[in-house]
């Protein structure tokens, strides 16, 4: 079989196999774990068996799992690249369709923002041809929420630090109209940061790094060298 001759794998010892819907949640003796599907092999992995995880290693997709000489799933390097390329293409098509359906609403939302926030977003649009498709909804949400926070703490930028660090009940009491259920830690932190800049140093709002840069990187998000230099 092709997987047996594939040298690109790392070995682990199965510590526990917890049954689930369509497979097992594996815990390895080395302290890591992975989901193992049962679609291609119904035999339950056993503690002490050796598992091979095929791929380039940590930080890359696992393209195959073999345990005790049994293959549970497997793709060659070329097949994994093709699968990933198809997934990326599907994601792009889905995001483009979403943009097309929301374009008028997004345009209206952007038009309703203060001028410095509009300048900020328009800079990203100009920098990356597909920024609207891939990242606009995320940045628009952060900027809209930042304006709400800044409006609540007008003239008192330092108070936003206390708001950011408060418990959820206190936050909702201070700024009740935020969409708290839609926030992640990153969106909330970015919104608070932009709100404080808008109060204390408004000229930096257009230059500040993109809200999703910590996750995708500045080059991908469209941060210009001027923005990166001016807003560390």
C-alpha cells in the first residue's frame, strides 16, 4: 500500500481512544492528540499501539493516520495539495458570494463611520485586490464597535483600559449596545484599542495595523510599510 512506503510521518503511542460520532478522539502518550475517523477502518485503536501521522510535521496538515498497521485515512502529498487548493477555491467562491449579497449594506456601514475609520478601511481596499472578499466584514465589525466604545468614553481614553479589563457584567453595563455575542478576544481587543486611539490620537486610526493582522500577518492583510512604521 502507498502509505506503508511513505517516509514522511511521525510516530506516537496511543494512550487512550475515546469513541465519538464517526471515529475516536485519540490521546497520545507524548501529550498530544488527534481526531481519528472510522470511515475507512472500523477497528478501534488500542492503548499501546503505534500511530503514524503522515505530513510535514507540527503546524502542517495531517494527511494520513495509520495505527497498528491499519490505515484510517491517507492522502499523498500531491493529493493533499490538490484537496487544499480545492478547499481554498471553494472558500473564495463562498466569500465572494457573501460580499456580492452584502455589498450595499457594507457600503452603507462604511459610509456611516467617522472619516478616519473610512480612510482606514479604504486604505486596506486599495492595498489588496481581494481584501473586501476576505476581510472586510471582520474589519467593519471591529471599527463599528470601536466607534460605539469611543462614543461612550468621549474625552477619557484611559477609561477604556478599565472597560477592557472589566468582567462581562460590568462591560455590558458600561457599553450596553455592543454586540458582545459576536466578539472574539481579538475583535474585542482591537475595537478597544481603536476606540482609545480615536480619543487620544485620532490621526493614528488610519495607520493602525489591521484587526486580523495578529492572525494572518500584515502582508496578507494589506498593511502598507507606512502603516507598519507609523503604528507599531
